[in-house]
C-alpha cells in the first residue's frame, strides 16, 4: 500500500517559501563556492535518505538515482532537505530549509525523468511511473 501526501504544487510552495538553492551542479553556477563541493557531497551522501528512485544498469549498478535527503548544511550547521540527482551523465543537488518544498522538488525531478528519460530504459521496464521507482519511500 502506498500513501501519497497532499502537497501543494512546487510553484505555490516556492512562491510562499522561496526557491530551492542549487548547491551542486556538474555544469552550471551554484549558490556555494566550488571549493566547498567536497564537504557538501560528503554531508549529502551521509544524510538520511527519506525517498529514493533508482535506475539500474544492465550490470546491476545504479546508472541514475534521485534522492530526497535530510542533511546538515556544513556551513550553517542547520538541517536542510535536499534533492540530489546523480547519473552517469552528470549530477546536481538543490536544497531548502522547508521539507515540503524539497519533497515537491523531488517529485518534480522524478516525474521529469520519467516524462523525458535521460537514460535508455530496458525493454522489460514497465512504461508507467511506478516502474521508474526501483526503490522509494524508504523512510
């Protein structure tokens, strides 16, 4: 059984609470200096995964994953909620102080990947959104 929370759309949450902050990106400017990337990566990877979606490659290793994670900002030392997207094609991470905003961004990232895949899908993978989730709602 899966329970979906009734969350307002991301644009409404962003209007009320402000936009997500880009903390990591493989090819674009971010809100943090590039010299701080290693410590942000360390804290993001060590954060508590709340939800996760994965596409595994033919060898069984992940080729893409999107995570919704609670982590400690290494500069401010505040708890923040992040969406990190790691793929064989690149990476990015955005965060916010409010969980609802970050969770809506996670849902948007997963739906965007499903709608316009950046990686080829195996033929046996179901062609519906639930088939994209190899792992989800782990918390």
